C-alpha cells in the first residue's frame, strides 16, 4: 500500500518517491465557482423562468367599460340568454346586476348571469349600413334573379 506523501516544507521541489502518485495530484485542478443563477440570486436579479406568470384574477376591464358607458350615457343593446333585446343606457352596476334606464319604459335591474352579451346601438347602425352598401355594390347572384322561362 502506498503511503500518502506530504508536501515538502519550504520551497524545495518535490522528490519523486517509490510507487505511483495519487490520481488527484496527477489530473488538472478543477476550479469550483458558483453557477450564474446563484450569482444573480445573490445580487437580487430575477432569473427568467420558462413558466409564464398567471394573469391577475381581476383586470378591472369590465368596471372600466361600464364606467365609461355610464358617464357618456351611451345607448346600448343588452341581449339576454332567452333572445330578448333590451335597449337603454347603463345607470349603475355592481358585482351581479346592471340597472338599465329606458325611454318610455320602466327601468330594469338585469342580473348579469341572464345577459348573453351587450353592444352599443351605434355599432348596430354601422353594421346595417355596411350590409346595405354591400348588397348594392354586389351583382345579383343567379339564384336571386327571377327566371324568364
């Protein structure tokens, strides 16, 4: 069995001795250093992760939209789940209900769970206008022209 050799004292060069030298002394010395992630963590920098952050639970987009329509008293159309359309403007809202004012008809409290969607009346007019212009500019199709047979 080979005995471990002690380093020479002072500045003397090592004297080769009998037997093989330990493997640890033969190979290159490895530099041990922290990983880049550890350095960034220590410096307080955020390490970019491969996972996306979850979106916030509330964006307040609904509240912003309702407030904007309330302040402008924008005429809207509320389409209910049963197909009925209610026309008016939003007077106020809360978590579960919209209050819609109507001209010549009673005001309504509409539960949000009964609303399919809502849109501005102005958009309805623009859509109809666009459809009329498209019908005028299109040549009549064969199925639309009366046959002369």
